[in-house]
C-alpha cells in the first residue's frame, strides 16, 4: 500500500528522531558515593605512601595554599600540586584512581 507523501525512509527517520529525542531528554543522575571517614588507619597508610598528588585546574596560589594546609594537618604526608587544565585533571585522576575506589571530597 503506497501513500503518496510518506515513504519508508521518512517513517524510519521520524521514528529514529522520536526515539533519540526520548532517550536524550531523560536526565540520568547518580547519587554521590558516601564519604569515607578519615581513620587513623587511613592516615597511617597515607604516611607509608608518603605523598599525595593534587591534580587541579584552580589557580596555582590557591592550590599551593590548600596543599600547605593539608601538610600542616597531616604531617608526614607531602602534597605535590599538578596544575593542568580540567581535561587533563580528569584523565590524570582516572589513571591514578583504582576502579574500585572513589575519591572522598570533604
């Protein structure tokens, strides 16, 4: 059965556009993982490792001030500030964080 104004190509394109619109209009948001407690065991493990690498895209003076405050709060754990763009921060973090652990931001 032929319809003069509607072809199979038009029907498929319309159906595809409708499905894509429905798929991309839905907001998918995951809940943040619960924060981990800073325990003496965690601090001891960090002291054994000896350093933390802080990847950031913030201004260098701000990052260095934060690093100094961290070192003052946790003596024996050195902080190395790596100042890069946001894209580089994301990929560097992904390379250095095991897939089974999530960072705790507090």
